[in-house]
């Protein structure tokens, strides 16, 4: 059975759909912020994705609609992720094949 290696082992510094889902799970308290989701299965990820999607529904999936406390937490989580990813060589610009 194949399992997920964990957010800290993601390509592009974790700036992937899986990485965003894990960070959003932190935001909404579905996972503790030190949980990288390592060792979990695709079925576990699907359940997490469903829970994260449901948590975003009241905000229309838009960070700008988050209440102030969640908006501040979102900003903190994603700023740290972007800094870490850039330090690891991630470039947010799309390549020709993206």
C-alpha cells in the first residue's frame, strides 16, 4: 500500500494541491499545524479534501471572505509556506508546459 511521504517531502516546496489542502486543514483546525500528513493513504487524503472543502463553503473558497482571525492565520500559514518554498527553489511563475 502506497502512502504519502508528508508535506515536508513535497515537490515545489509543498506548493501543490495536496500541500494547499493540508495547510487549509491546519487553518480550519482539522489537523494540528505540525501534522504533515505523512504515512496516510489516498483514501485518507480524500476524506481530508472533503472536510476542507466543506470548511471553505461558508467563505466561498475565498481567503478574502474569512473572518479576521482566520484571515490572519491564513496569511501566517501561507506566507511561511511561500518563503520556505522559494528558499527551496520554487518559482511561482508558470512554465511553458504548465
